[in-house]
RNA sequence: GGAGAGGUGGCCGAGUGGUCGAAGGCGCACGCCUGGAAAGCGUGUAUCCGUCACAAGCGGAUCAAGGGUUCGAAUCCCUUUCUCUCCGCCA
C-alpha cells in the first residue's frame, strides 16, 4: 500500500497522479483521510484511558500494601469503569483501523512520472526494439503443431491426466526446457543474484504481503484442507522472505533469483491467444528480485531490464521493450517494462517478461525496512522481473528456429542441451 | 499420527502476580587507552502507534498469536500455532 503520509500531506497530488491509471480516486482518498483522522482520535482516547487506569492500579497496589484496604476497595470500582471504557474504545479502534486498512489496500500504487497515459496495451510506449520481426515463411508451423510433429510437448496427454493448460514435456522438449532454466539461473548468478529455491505453496499472510490477496483472490489455486495457496510466481515466497524485516543499509541491494513452477487459474480465457504454450495453468519461470535503497531503485530497474534483454539477445530472439501505460500498469507497480519476443509463425509479440519497480508499495505491506545511516528505519524499494518465463520463450524459440528438418538450438544453449537440433 | 517439553530483546539467558520493555552475558556502535591493534575501561544499543516539526520530551502497545482471570500478568487459566525430544509412518 502507499504511504498514508502522502495522503495526509498532499491528497490532491495523489488523486492527480492516479488519474494516469484512469482512476478517479477522489472519493476513496477522502474516505481514507477521514478514517485516518478518526483512527488517530480513537487512539488518543484509548491511550489516555489506559494511562489513567495504569496510574490507578498502581495507587491501589500501594494502598493495599500500606494496609488501607478500605480505600482501595473504593478505587476498584473506578478501575472497573475505566477498564470497560478501554474495552469499548479498543473495539471501536479496531473497527476503524480495519476500515482504514481495507480502504488503503484498495488504492493502487502511484505511477512514476514517466508512465504514459493510456488505456490498453496498445498505448504502451515501445522504448526499444532489437532483431528483425519478420514474417515467417508460409510453411512455418505454430509451436503447438511443431511440438506435435516433433513429439516434444504433449498437450493432449496433459489434458488427460490433469486438464487443459498442463502440458507434458517430453524427450528433447523436456531437456530443452531444463537447459533454459539452467541457463537463466547461471546468467542470474553471474549478475550477482543469489539463488533461492522457495516453497511452492504459501500461507495467506504471504499472499497478502505481495498483494495477491485480497486483490487477486481467485487467480491462485487454493488448497483448502491446509489453507495454503499454490504460488502464481516465485515473487510471492521470495519477496516474503523480507516480511517484517529490518535490513542494514549496507546489506542493500539484496539480489535474489529463483526458479519455480508457477500455478495460475487464469479463469475464463479461451481461443487462439491461449493456444499451446501461450497461456498455461502450470508453467516454469525464473524470477529476479531486488530490494534496494530508495535512491537506487530506478537504476536497479534499468539494470534488470538490461539483464533480461541480454538473455534474449543471447538466445537470438527478436524482442522489444515496452513501457506500460497507466491503464496496463499492475496494481502494485510504479513503473513496469514488458519484454516481448517476436513469434514469427504466430505473427505476434509474446510477453515473456515483466520487470517492475514497486517502490515502497510492497514494503509497506511487508513491513520491509532498512536502517538508514542516521539510524532511522525507512521502507526499502522492491523490484522484480521474470528472467524469464519459460513457455513463451520455448514457443518463440521453436517457431523462429525451425527449418525443414526440425529446430536449431541457439549456440548458448548447446552446452546445456547436449544437442544442437531437434 | 501418538506422548512429553518448551517458545522472553540481534543471539544466549534470568525473571511464577505489582513500579519489568524486562537482570546478566555475547554481539554491535561510539569513546578512552595504544605507534597501531588485541585486551581492558566507559557509554549506548528493540519495534510500532499517538502528541509533535517523521526533533526532544511525554503518553500508549508489544515477552509466539488470540481470548480470559485480576485493581494490576512476561508471570495464572483457555484456545491456536510453532519448535524440540521419543515413538509410529515415509520420498
């Protein structure tokens, strides 16, 4: 959530800047401001009442000790009254604080000044394009057909044993996927990211910490018997490593990378856009995460985008980088760059990475802070990005590198695959 | 899954109803000492909320979490949760 201080100090600007998201936040911001001041009043009343009863309790104790039990008995009544009052105030405070919190979670992050206005992905600003996005020769197959022909991914088998969106990778297909994962992790390692293998299920607190709950309830698979959620991305467990943490300033930046399987329900999408590997319920992804000093986060964002871009270049895939417009920007992000690879056979761009700076939005929820050199505890900035999501990379790689006999493996992957073509 | 023992500050560890946010130690920071360092000595060292200038000061909360008993709880009771030990099961 955003810093409530921003609303106390300059609610007008908050409203103004949220307009970039096509959001009219005026009403919500006003209600936050009201709830905030009410909460503070309530807090004051409660504190005063407790202070009073504390003094009283001490006096009663003294009276008992000095044998003035009679006098003490009289004060007990007063004490009981204060206790009752404190209880009522506490309950009201809890209600107000709960309301305030609920309202705050409904406010998205404030977009960075560079975020362009716009509604849909069509309004995103392409900031970079590399490689040639050429139409594939007419005989080129989309990956789902290619996979069938080469017998490397079996979609029907996955549907049989689980359901749609759970492909079965097979033979060189499985090996290629594993090669990509290893390649991505090695590259992240070289770039200074520490590898993490996180749990694939998280509890509700963690899901809340990164904003999957309550905003995206229903996106995640929920294991009811144990009240756990299958992670939609390793961002969730990895970022939650920092929940309720105060880092030392010199520990920043923290750079973590994690490979994990990801699970998404993605309810209600069908058709061409989700065929084959384009959109799955279960997929693999390597994620990079950074926790930085507030002044260094945009430098880190650039570094992360560049890292992903280098991966794509090494894989020899044509790609472009888009700065997301206000309407396309995720709830928690201040600025996001999407990286998309060109899929010749499908004739379209596939999103393979999304790199975001959340500034302090996540760290407020997570209570992630660092101790500044002046000894103050300040919220750190968090960033994350895919580096990379496997299925679409696999799709683009297969489609773009196909020739008559099969598929050519890019040079960088050969040490990992052990073969140079499929 | 069964039985038992426990969860106190960055760590270890006192503390079984009163002035305890909490002794002591370690660690850490700063200072003294030193040519420099170690040792030694000294000082300081949790988080959040409110008031307020996001200062000082003051008030409140927090000893796993939640609830209860009591004038008063880290200390007593209940529930939950986690850890450890033993047994069972098991990749």
